[in-house]
C-alpha cells in the first residue's frame, strides 16, 4: 500500500513539474530552450556486480530538452535507452562463481530534473562559455530481466525464480516499471552559433532490487517445480559444480537496491534564445586557425 501511495504522489509531482515547465516556456515564448541527442554507455551495479565492475558497459543513447532559467539554473527533461547485463561467471568472488547466475535487460527511462552550474554559462559569451554542473532529478524506467538457458532467452519475471508466483512465499512479483533518482556530474561548452557540447555521468538510484532478478533467498525447488525451467533458472549452481540452492540460503543481497548509470556525450541546439550573441562578446570558432 505504501509503495502505491508513493507512486501516485511522485506521479502527481512529475505532472506538476511538467505543467509548470510548459506554462513557463509558453509565457516566455519558449526562450532559451535547447534540444539535443546523446550517445554513450549504460552499466549496472547490484547483486551480480557488487564490486562495481564497469567492463560490461554497453551502448546507450537518448534525447534531452533544456530550459535555461538563468545562467546558473537549467530545468530539463529527457529519455534514455540502453542495455545492461552481468554474469557471476566473470566475478572474482567464489560465492558468485558458484552461484552462476546471469541476466540482461534493456533499460528505457524518462526523467525530469535540474542542472546547477558551478559558474555562469551564457551562450555567445567570450568569458562564460563553459561550466561544470551538478544534475539531479526523478524518473521512471522500464526493465525486464532475461537469462539464456539451453540456447533460449527466458523472461525471468514471468518465472518467479524467488517464489513470487506462489502463495506460500511472501515475495510479490516485481513491477517492470520503477522509479529512478538520477544524480549526475557534467560539463558543457558552447561550440559556436547555437550549438553546445556536453558530457555527463549520471548515476541512477532505484526503488527496486530486481533489475537483475536477484534479491533475497533460495526457495524450495518443489515450489518452483523440480525439473522445470523455473527451477533450473532459480538455481544454476549445478551447471558449474555442487548445487548450493538450499531453501532459505542467501541468493542475493536484500539490503541495497540495484542501480544503473548512463554515460553521455551529446550536442544540443538552441531553438529559442532571448539574446542573440552579437557584437562584443560573441565568439566563433575558425577551424582553419
């Protein structure tokens, strides 16, 4: 019940922010607005990657909208998509090697937030044409973890590998859509005319421990169906050694939720600007210099 109430409250908050942003933009004729695209990478941290290994980073891409409220504050919204994955087989920890679980999932996120510049940033200025910045916000993301078994990919959420589909276990089936809290550090630079460059690393705290389908303890294999795909994907330790999936034994780390990260490199185009950079203070690159 608490989760549902929080979901509604945050949803209303997001709608309010969007309405306020649109109203403000319309009232100022959408001045100082930017749109852009980015490419980069996505990586995951959680039960299968507690050592924060980034070697499984995979391509990601997205789009961004910015409204420059003033030289220090920017309101923004965006969408990002990428694939995250990990496997116990590449871990340095003996327990994970014995556990032998793995997953992959596509991540799609929409978010809104704010950027706070470390210094003034003004389009066309020969003094204030770059700045580091901090970024924070709130978002919603979709994930659906899968694992490969005997040459075929299976949706792990539909199998209830920790007993989510039986009434005898307290675990409930997790939802594919969850909240994220992006916290990031970035750098932006005015290139020329109406073009800006930026790069950002943004860490996503989440409200779920099941991005990787791993969270709590093993359940009785009888409840999952001995000899079924459900049971086989719940405990894969037997594929590499002695089975360790004893009922009640630790399967994941229930203490902390899973997280993921986007690494972005992008360009934005200023579609409306209150003060065009003319005369003194305007700077353009001459790539032939």
